[in-house]
C-alpha cells in the first residue's frame, strides 16, 4: 500500500512539473513584462522628475555600463540588469530605500523592479518609458 501511494505521488509530481515547464516555454518577453507589470508600481516620467526634485529617492539605472556612461539621470546609480541580483545587497543593503528604477525604454526596468520586489525591496518603482522618455521630456542629464 505504501509503495502504491509513493508511486501515485511521484506521478502527480511529474505531471505538475511537466505542466509548469510547458507554461514557461510558451512565454515571450512581452508576456514576462506584462506579468511583472501586474506586481509592481510604475510612475510616469513627470512623476519620476518630481521624485528626483523632491529628494529622498535613489535612481537606479539597470542599463549596461556603456549605456549609462552615454548619459543618465543626475545622481543615478548603475547596476546592469544582468548583475542586479548579485550586486544589489552590497550596493543597497537597506531594503526600505526608496528607489526609482529605469532602463532604456521600460521593459528591463520593469523586470528589474519585479526582481527587487521579490528580493524584499519594499519601495521600488519603475519609470515608465525609461531613459528615452526622460530624454524626450528634456529633463536634466549627466
């Protein structure tokens, strides 16, 4: 009887894992970003500018180092998206830090913001439209 129960449990577990893998394989980057947007707070570029002007927010640029060097929000910190999970604890140890995340157009920032939320960062917002929207609005750059 115990052997039969074990076999049934193993089969159910295998079916569940197979279903999870099938779901993951069908997702596109658009799907991943859409899912992430459901779980994060986004601010418009004008709201982000107001947060910068008001002080107290850390602007976190998740573009590559090369993109960052070509121009960024004044005072922003750069942690590329591919290194975020590995460096965030050392660069920003206080998980209550108020953060505005941004990338080039918004998708990497959205995924990065979602990641930070999963890692316990409580006050992280993504700047909708990213760096492109910031530049287009004519806001200051470094």
